């Protein structure tokens, strides 16, 4: 996949898509009364849209004082969960 920028709107170019997949996407677009581009945009938007009832996970941030020591253990950096 290659991401291209044109007139401040990003574009996505996907190479080497199987002909059967393209035909299926065109049929899906026709059934949904959309252009192929409109159908692909709809699929991508649905893929990244948060699902109802789900929440984003909170970030865990561990602050380490880097001035007072030369090295730190994994436990000091990541805490008790032992990532």
C-alpha cells in the first residue's frame, strides 16, 4: 500500500488486487448504490470507526528519573505487570 498526498487530501493506492476481489467490490458498490470509490471509502471508514460500547484503553505512563543513575532495570521502567 502506498499513501499519496494530493491537494491536501490523502489518497490510498493498493497494487496487485486480485480481479475477483475487484469484481466483488464493484458488485457490492452496485448493490449499495455507490461508486467503487464510495464503497471503498465506506469500508475504510467502518474499519476505523469505534464500535459502540467499546472504549479506548488508557495509556500507562511510567516516569523514570534519568539524571540520577546510569542504568535501569526492566521492573523500574515497566512496573509490576512485567510487560
